[in-house]
C-alpha cells in the first residue's frame, strides 16, 4: 500500500510533463528576472536593475541553478516535478513511521499525489513546490528537536528560515514550531529547544534584512508584505463594501490606493513617483493601509473568511477544466467534491493524531494555522494551500484511519 502513492505521483507527473504546457504567471516574471540577474551577475536585482527587495532569494536561486546548467526554466519545472514525487514519498513514509498505520500513510500520500493545486504548482514558475520542501523539513526537524536534540533544533530553525527566503509569509514559521515544542515536547529541555529554533531562524533571516538595508537603506525582509497589505488587504477591505463586491471593484480600489501611495512618495522623497525605487515606495504602504484596516474590522474579517474558503476549499478548477475539457464552473463543483470531504477528514484526524502522537499533532495544527492566517487576504486562492499540504494530508490520513478503525469495531466478525 505504501508504494501506491509514489507510483501514482510518478504516473501523474509523467503524464503532465508531456501533455501540459508549463505555466508562466504574472508573478513568475519577477522571479525569473532575479534568477537571470543571479545567473549572469551574481547579484539579486529586479528587471529594472535595482536591488530586489520584493522577492526573497530562495526561489530565484533555485531557478538560477538551472539557468547556469543551461537546463533553463523548463529544467526547473522538471526539477519541481521530481521534488514533488519525493514529497509524496516523504509524506507517506513519515506518516507511517509516526502512526504505524498503512491506511493513514497511504491516504496521506495519495492526497499529496493527486491534489490539483499542488499539481498546478509543480507546473508553474512559482514558489509553492520548493516552499513545501522547506516547511515540511522544518516541521520534521522540530519534531526531533522536541526530543531535546540541539542539532535538530538548529536544523529546524535553519529550514524555517529557508522557507521564509522562498516564501516571505513564513518569516515567523519558527514561532508555531517552537510553541508546539513548548506545549507538547518532553519536559526535559523543551523550552531550550524552542528558543534555539526561533533564535536560529531569526539569525538567518536577519542576514537578508541586513543586505536590504545596506543596499537600499530600508531595513525590510521583503517589500511584498507592505505591497500586499495595501494593494490586497486594504483594497479588499474597501472593495468588499462596494456594490458588486470584491471581484467587481478590487482593481479600481487598487488603482486608487496606488495613486495615493504615489502622491505620498512624491511628497516624502521630493521626486516623481516613477523615479522612487519600489523599496522606498513600499516603505510607505503600511502607513497608508493600517488606518483603512483598523477603520473597518468587520470588512477585514469578511475578506479573511472569503480567503479561508478559497484556500481550503478551492481545488484547481481551471487546471481540471483544461485537462478534462469541461467548463470552469463544472470544475469547481468537481473540486468541492474533493476538498469538502478532505477538510472533514482533516478535522477528524486532529483527534486521531492527538491520541497517537501529541507533539506531531501540535506541530501540524499550529503550522497550518499560522500559514493560513498569514495568507488571509483577497489575493489568496487554492495555491496557498500547497506549502502545508503534506501536513494537511497527514491529518486527513489520520481521519481515514480513525474511520477505518470505527468501521472495523462496528463490523461483526463471522463465527
């Protein structure tokens, strides 16, 4: 049973390799520009030649490695497909090691192998596949750090920092890991292990903050957080109250806020907006966004609830529509038939995992909760589920095992 998910992953990725064209999105361009800069000059610069503070260097470095070997971006996609097969194998093996339950392990591995947003991510020049590797590695090392291993605690902190260097939303990933260790780790030295995880992660990420300050004069880990706060969270808060809702008004509200940010930049720096580097402009965005968010907390919660549904119940309907030749609306219905039962299995699985392995349960739940909460903006969709998908799948696998156990107890045995 344990080989079934790996075999499924190999087959699916092989079919997609020859039938689905790689996807280049709007976000892809900025990663590709920094990757090309790293490959040719060894410096992390954007398409304008400025020091790049919007994209952290983790994923561009991955892309640059393929550019340097002349495999190009197509080679990076193949690399992501191979990485995902390893993720499926690692998820299956880890779940079996922790539960000794083949049903839980096989179910978890199959979920990771067939999840449509994950498959779409492996086919895109986007960060999710690589981020999944580092998030999962950080959680696994944190689990061993909970057993008072200093080496594992350091490794967990480093991997959490690497996850942030790939996806800045993981900047504080070490905090839920440390909290889980403090709550559920063995009593001996668990607080020490928790402190080491956080301190190591902050030390590594601070090196990139220092680089940004030296090169731009702005002490930021990534300007994307301020950009998202203004152009998605604040804009979404305004748009959700407008007639027609977010979808009809988000672009208009983004244009209004971007114009306001440009005026603020011109007043602050005494130059035309286009002459002010994005790093400096973005340093003003948070100051413009917070008054809007604090003025209407109900609208903030409304867009957060919308984002939660998109992340947890979205299912890659557009990919399904392209592959199956059906309409996107039909694809959404088919996707819900998968994502709703998956969420129910994961909810059941929380109790199963608390019974089987309390530390693993806390690590999975707190990591998922952190990554979801940090992504609750209007820009969120099902792709944001991918970095924690193996953990979510393991919870669901536990739910499947719990249902199987209940069925076995209720089924009468023949005399």
